């Protein structure tokens, strides 16, 4: 499996930083022969691409007085 993520942090407010995430994954899958529900499946392979998009908040740590 190969993964290619990209992230971009930006400030939503002074206290909250949001990170936008875009990911692309590649998988090569090989399936064995099997029978299910009256159907017969022969050995096949597939190239799968998955894309995910999300954004998640990250709170900035509170500053400490020394």
C-alpha cells in the first residue's frame, strides 16, 4: 500500500488551529476463488485508489508563566 498525504494548517481563531488533510492511497488486491450466494468468483485482482478529505481542530497549548 502506498499513501500520499498532504496537510495544511491554518488558524481558525487565535486559540484554535485547523489542519486540512487530503490523502490518496493505492492498493493492489488479489482475490482467491470462492462461491457465494449462487455466484462463482474466479481469481481476480484489482487496483484500488482511495481518497480521503477531512479537517480537524488542534488547540494551541496555553502559554505558561515562568
